[in-house]
């Protein structure tokens, strides 16, 4: 049987406490289970699963976005919360010549707190399909409900 799940290789930066930062992971968009699964490659650490219903946003951000938000004292740019990515960017600042770009997934916990999972490409070009595959499952904001 043909597997319709999208499986993408990436590097975990921050957001999954049981995963090692800067470690290769697989990100699997599971349409049937309506979730995104994360697994550390070459490791026996248990997978992490995130229901589509909990995801609030997904976007690409740059190191500059993270640094600018830190200077402002605000961790929100374009509606995306960075989580601990600021610390990751700070730790590698000055060690790389080119600016990194991160894919950040925001999600709501059971108590309503918004958290973030961040990753970067490891050369797998399918990572650009990942954002689109997840975005199609986000609930659009209701136009009729406007909170001021």
C-alpha cells in the first residue's frame, strides 16, 4: 500500500525536551492520525506527537528575526513565538558566516500556553513542503469574530 505521509529530515533546534538540540530528526505529517510526529534519527528516544488541532502557526524565521525580537524584548514577530530559539541563536552567534533560517511550529498546550518547536534544514529539500502540508490543517481565523 502507498504511504501518503510526508517524511522530512531536519535538525531539531529547540522545543522537544526529550530531544537533543542540533540533532537529526525525521518529521512525519500523518494525515490518517491527524498529527505531526517527530523522531530522533539513530536514537531510541520515544517519538513526540503533535495533533493538527493543537498547531496554531507555522513559519520560516531568520536569525535576524530572533535577534531583533530579543532586542525589542518581545518574542513575537508576525504571530510566531520563538520559544527557546533565542538561546540557540545566541549560543551560535558569531560562529557561522551565513544566517540560518528556522522553521518554527507554534502549538497550544492543554492549559492554553503557546509553545514552539524549531528546526532547520539538513539538506532535505522536502522541508519546504512541510510548511505547506501543515498549514492546510490550520483552522483559519474567523472573520466574524474580531477581538479588539
